[in-house]
């Protein structure tokens, strides 16, 4: 019988040291939601302000990541209404143009255009799609021209040059996306999933400490009331009860200070702004590259157009 009693005492002790604090917090939390508790320990105004700022920072990260995560998907601007074959996505535009330049007959040109694909399929981006369509158009015009016609069809020539330029723009877009993935998306995802999670964990510890403190206070008031005394009379607390409450208060203050330090660190780190600067730099580099490529092409196309108009007017005058 003595051994059984000792076993029961050990089980009771284990319950009080492990399950009871959690159960007390849970019960007290439910009572708070139902409005069945007394005064609630208030958090410092500075702490509340930090919570608001951290919540705002978290929402900012979630909103921008929801949009910019598209940079991790190659085909985010690929037209959904076009159908390209395995052959279309085979060799790059520059490879096809090189093969076509060595063709000495329409048959060789067609063979070069439909040459076996490379090991890696060509990218599915809007610019690459434009490039493939332009080169296909150039080839169709060349094939439809009479054999030995001179000079070369200006539109076919322009489309080939445009195809090469659009491929370069497409490659610049892919380079931009890679930069954004490594320098922006990775950084902001880390902030959201690591730094802000540290802050959330610290805040949960504060809430658990507050509930433990308030649950302890409520339990002591109940004990005083059970003795027929005023539950709000702190002088009725025993030294042991007062020491227990003070220990819980010290723990609460410590958790609040720790959480404030963590939240300040999350809010003050320059990493998110540095990542945003990297995002803008990648976009700027891409648009500058696009501008340079198209600026180099535009005068050439303009001259082709001027020359063709001159030839057209000359032929009309001769007629």
C-alpha cells in the first residue's frame, strides 16, 4: 500500500510540473475569450507598437513574394494561345541562323531549319516565342521567293535580324530572373520563414507567460475567496503565494524584453531593403540590355524600310 501511495504521489507531482501549467493556460485563455476572467495583464505600449510593425512587415513580404515568385517560373510571360512543336523548340535562333547561312539550296535551308534539336529545349518566354515566329516568317518568305531573286527580300532580312535581337532580349530576361531568384526571392523568403518566425516564436512565449501569470493570479484569488475573504485583497496572500506570483511576473517581464529585442532586430535589419535594391538592379540591367539590343537593331530596320520605299516609288514612277 505504501508503494502504491508513493507511486500516486509521483504521478501527481509529474502532473503538476508538466501538464498543469499548460492546462491552466488553456483554461484561462478560454475564460478570457468568454469574458469570465478579471483584470488582464497589459503589455507595454512599446511592445504593442513593435507587434504592429512586425505584422506589417510580414504582410509586406507575403504580398510582394506572392507576385515576384513568378520570376522563378520560366514561362510566366509565355503566350498560352500559341502551339510550338518539338522542332520549333529545338535549336536556338542563333544556331538556326548559322545553319541557314551555310545552306546553298532551298532543300538545305529547310533541312537546316528543321535540324535535330539540341539536348536542352529552348526557353518558353515571350521574347523567345517572338524570335521563333519571326525566324519562321523569314524562312517562309525566303522559300516563297523565286530562285536566284536579287536583292534579298527586305522583310525576310528584317525578320531574321529581329529574331536574333529578340532572342538576346529573352536571354537577358532569363538572366534577370536568375538574379532576382538568388538576390531577392531567397532573401525575402528567408526573412519571412526565419527572422519573422523567430519574432512570432518570441511573441508566443510572451503570451504563454502572460497567461501563466494571470492564471496563477486567478487561482490565488479563488483560494482567498474560498476562505471567505475578499479575493482582491492582496494582503490576504500568503508569502508563498506572493513569491509564486512575483516569480511569474519576473518571467513575464523577461519574456517581454526578449521578444522586444528580437522584434527590433527583425525591424532594423537592412537585409530586406538590400534585397529590394538587388531586385531593382536586376530589372534595370534587363531593361538596359533590351534597350541596347533594340537600339542597335532599329536603325538597320529603319534603313531597310527607307530603301524599300524608295524602290517602291521608283517602280511606281517607271510604271
